[in-house]
């Protein structure tokens, strides 16, 4: 039987696949509150020609609009890849309670890989986190995407 975290991560993975199909880095994110998905998004940096169009940022914007508040207290985010510093900052500022992510980002991850923004006592809010949920599938999507890019550039 799949855990709740795996169930929600599968929804985020489906968002990542939408990004993959649009030739965007395949990262997907959803936000859950009281057991209901209130927003979902995937990377759109290339499509929107916008450096901040990361899945996490877009999901936060949608959730804030839906809840009519910048505070996402009590919400959980499921994202296929460890958030970068920009996204981790947005998660902190929006007061998201918990983040669950799939693949680590060894180059720019801001939860466990390069920085530890969520459990930094200097921040005014701490975020609970769980890593490595559906990790293999999340990693494989990213590997396949970049492998495809490299083969196109030859």
C-alpha cells in the first residue's frame, strides 16, 4: 500500500512529466491542505521566458490566490526535486508547514545538499521536510531529460 507521501508525490511527478513534454526541466510541485490538493504546477522557465517560473513558485502563487492569503500555514508541498535557494526562501516566506521532495539537487539544493535553509535557526520560520520519496522515479525523469538534451545538441 502506498503511503500518503507517495500518493501525493505521484501527482507531483505527473506535473513534472508535463514539463518534460514541454521541453522544460521536469520538476513538478503540488500544495496540499487538509488532505486536498489546492494547487499544482510545473517548471515553465523556458515557456514563460522567466527565471522565477519554477514549479514551487508557480504552485505557491496559485495556492495564495486560491486561499486569498500569502500565508500558507498548515499546507504541505510535494516537489519532485529538492528546492533551490529561491524556492526555499519562497516556501519559508509563505509559511508552508512541510515539504516532501524526491530527488536531491547536489548542485543547488537548499534543504540538505548545499544549504540547510529549512532548519536554520536564524530564519523566522522552520519547515519540516522529508526527502527521498519516490526518489528513483524523480531522478530518472531529470536524467532522461538532460540525456535527451545532450543527444539533440550533438
